[in-house]
């Protein structure tokens, strides 16, 4: 399966396949940004399994660099997958995700159905 655009609640979303290159730094986001722009998507749904091991360890800076790269191109990255185990082990991560989900820079959702609900008017 490849990264394909879908329309969810009237929003064009690039839905990334579960298998594919890992995002371990901001340059790894560039191909997804290009695909999103090519397909007119403003939201990029990224499966948790596509993130490098350091993404959820905030001290590595991976999350910040990758999120900033998407923000530079006015794209909303949405991390799709269950992050509850990581949140339970890190108060800082829990706070970051809760705050992120209040904004429009990055979202964390359990699945595509949750993203669709979030995009609903």
C-alpha cells in the first residue's frame, strides 16, 4: 500500500501507509510534504509505526524538528496510533500531547475514525 490522498469530512488528507520509510529527522518529512502538496492535502496522517524510535522521547528533538518542517509548509501532521503506553511513562509527553491536541500544529489520534471525527464541522 502507498501513501494516498483521501477526503475526510471535506478535508483532503494524505494518509500514509503503515509500511514505508521512517521519519527520524526533518529531511525525512520532505517526500511526504511534496506528496501532500501534489495532492492538495493540508493534513498528513502518519501511522505511529512510521516514526523513528526517538520521536516520542522529547529530549531527542526529533518530534520538534519533524513537526516544525510540516508547519513551515502549512501542513498539519496527525500521528495515528495508540500512544497511551508512552504517555503513561512520561509526564512531559502526556502534557505535550494534550496541549498539541488543543491546537492546530500537530494532533495525536488513535485511528483514522478518530481523525475523521476531529475534522467534522
